[in-house]
């Protein structure tokens, strides 16, 4: 591990995420034609491109709004919960689009010419009332119904007085519904609610994702990508540290991840896939793609060397300890440590993947076999799907 936070202060002032909207332009050769004119995204911190800062305020105390977050690609904090780009960013880039703008950063219809992102860090699928009714208080936070409310408000902005005029836009756009649901489990798990009780939440989480998809279809959506949950048993700080066990049987021998937690992720994903199959039968003219985040991520933990990753279960930014994390230090707060090369680590901050891991997952979705049906087969007119834009030079402009 490299120096502590105090040793990284000589980089100059970096603009907080809430002070800037990010527009990415391709430089050099003309950009490839976009596979879709717009991308709309819903979810939590795994997909948030900056909404958190706008919703909770730049003084919320969230470390992701400050360096060293964003240091790898943007060289500034953008509100993304990582050192660089997310899966959503790689998908948008490959589709020939700029990075998806956070909805809360825009005001005019022109701001959303290429779509909008409604994901917010910490968001849940279910509303807080669901948990309160079961004796568990998660506080007030963004949830899928709120994100859908924002989407309907955007439709009113784009098609004032006549939602029918948005029909063509809806048909031509790509929708990403998730990843969402992880926090519906993370919050109670970290409060030591039993896994048996949390399993009873899963049908309701999946039903909420399903009802959101159904509403988008009713509004005209024709192509939707629905990610499953990541293998939570491989998350350093949330689980590997807090639920450390002396029983070898609790760990997967091939990965070192917590077996029982990964089995829970697989349970969620199984119910979600079954629900998506029901939706496909109800809406045969709609393409509903399951994005297997779990399978794509497990490639990293089983064969990290394929992706240039040396420490798949270790956080780049955090504290001392086996997994690069500790209970007394948090990335961006206190006497934390930051590694010299985040590309070698599977986790950025012990909670969220590094850009290297996000890229590996995106590659699995866009190039590999981790979408059902294959994105490439659905978007046959998109030749750049075989590329991830790694050879493209970017110029980042900030609209202050």
C-alpha cells in the first residue's frame, strides 16, 4: 500500500462532482455511429455517475465526492463510487454515446439529448416503508419508485403535454434497470439481520424490479438490460472483513469468497431470471436482456491474471489488513491508504469495484457470454460492440 491521504494532497484543487457536468467527446477520428440514440439508467452506487452529490449536497460527507475518488480516468471526483469509469460508462462508450448524464445535473431538454442516469448511491429497490413494516429502519433514501418519478418528469420535459410524442424515442432507446437491490440486502445484513429473514425480502425486491420494467414497457420501452447482483461474498469491507470466519468451509476454495453470501446472490439472481422469463412471455415484442454481473465478476476472482489484476479481493483505497481495509479507516476519510496502481486491484474502496474490475465486467457483457440474449445479437448493427474503446483518446470538458 502507498502513502496515506496526507501524502496525496499536492495534486491541485479538483472540482467536486456537484460543480460540474461531464461531457465526453471523442478526439481524432470521427466517432462511430451510435447504436442507440439514448441510454436511460436506473440503479444504485454501481451505476451512479453523479446524482448522489446533487441529491444529498456536496457537504453530505460522502467521500466519493472528493479525491482520491475518480483519480484513474477523470483525474477528479465525479460522484462515481470508484477510481474511474463504471460498467454504464463502458457500455455507453461502446454504443457510441457520451457518458450518461446524471438526471439531477440537468435542467433543459437539450441536457438529455443522449439520455439520462437516475441511479443514486445508496438507492434501494424497495421504499423505506417496506423495511419499517418489518421492524428495520433504513432511514430515508432514494428508491426505484423515486427514480421512476424522475423519469416521468423527464418525459414531461422532453414531450410537454403529449407523452405519445415520446413513443419513437422510447422505442429507440436502451434502458438499464439496475444493478438495483443490493442495498436492500446490504443495509440489513450489516445490521446483523439474519440471512434467513433477508431471504424473505427477495421476492419483493424482484417484484419491484419487475413492476418497474413493466411500467417502462407501458411507456414504450422496447430494449431493456436488467443486471443481476454481484457476488457479495467477494466484497472486502462489507463482508470479507466483517463476516470473517475461522471455518474454511465458509469460503470458496477457488476464490476465497464467502460461500454463503455468494449463494444468496445466486438466489436473488435465480428469482430475477425467472421473473424476466415471465415478462418476456407477456411482452414478446420487447427485448429483455439479463446481464449476468455475477458470472462476469466471478471471472475476475477465478482468473484475475486474465485482466491484469493481482489482488482481486483487496481494496486499493482503505486501511491496513488482509483485504486492504479496516474498521477504523475508510477511503477518503481519516488516515486511509491508497495503492499506487488501482488497475491491479479488484476493489477500489472495499465496497465498490475498481475501474479495472468494472471494465472486466463490461467486457464480459459486451464481448462475452454474460448477457441473455446476447447484446451483440440484439444490436447487430453495432460493430463497435467488439471494442471497448480502449484505444480511443478522450477529452473531458466541464460545463460549469
